[in-house]
C-alpha cells in the first residue's frame, strides 16, 4: 500500500491541524499500523470524508472509474434487533427524497486501490466494498467491531500519544482541504453539510488562513497590473 503516499502529499498543509483531526504525518503513522485488509477502507475515509454509515455502504456501482467519482446513495444504520423492522441489526437506507445523493471526485490512486480490491475478492457491482469478512457478498461490519478489533489496536501501536477516533478522519478531510486553499462551498458539498456554518467550524483551527486569504487577494489584484 504505497500508492497513497503521492496522493496524500497533495493535501499536506503547512499549518497546524486542529486537535481532533490528525495531521498528515500522524495519519501516515496510524495507517501503517492498520491491517492491510482494512487500509482501503481507511484510505477511502480520509479522501472522501464520508460518515461511517456511508463508508460501509459503498459498493462498486457507486464508483465511476472513467469520471473518477464516488457517489453516496445509501447509508447503513445500526439498530437494536428488538426494534428493527427486519430483525437485522444493519439496515441499508437510501437517502430521503429531499436529500439527493452527492457525487465527489476521488483520486486515481484511490481508485487503483479499490479496483485491486474488487479484482482480488471478486466483488460484484452490488456487493459491499468493505464487508466484515474478506469475501465477496459479505455483510456489513459494525462500527464497534471495527473500533475494538481494528482501530484501537492500530492506534495503540502507532503511539501517537493522543486519542484519534475513526470519525476524526472526516474532520481531517475537511481541515486538510481548507488548509490547502479549497473554498467553503466545495468542502460543504463534499461533506454533505446542509448548512455552510457547519463547514465554517473548521476554519478557526487554521492559524494561517488569513495569510492565505491575503495572498489570494494579492494574486488576483496583480492580474490587473500586468
């Protein structure tokens, strides 16, 4: 799993990342301790910023290898068997009619990683990309199972010296993009936020944001002086 390194460098900010989201250097250390079979899931999480339910609901049919996009159409909700209408703990839910599926761009490096996984396991277009067992047609993995059996052991081995949640990769996705100069509207759409105020909370964690804004203004102004 080395293809992600060049891709990761695209978003490496020079400013400080907030205390919840791991900076690129810490992410690299953490990723290296994640078992290889789960690294594609973690790479997808950091590049897409998907919520857990959206992440584990992904299927090959949600990927467009030609346009280099990923479409979020479904989410998997974990419920108690006692209250489940189907008797199952994992329920696949399409997005409601007033909340349209969102499509985001992803890198060729990530698509290569996912294509290799699909080919290796013989995953069908309607199978889950990240099932609980390393087999095609598998069932969803629960958040708690991943946390206790995969994430926490990897976090301990990485010795970051602080706690990082799987959900913090979503925060990192937004923070890294804003640190790299992405506009709020684009980040808002990628994250699936309904209000831009939700996206704005990531701005106050970037000490050099005002300096970057001034440089952007100066670059634009210089166009008229040429």
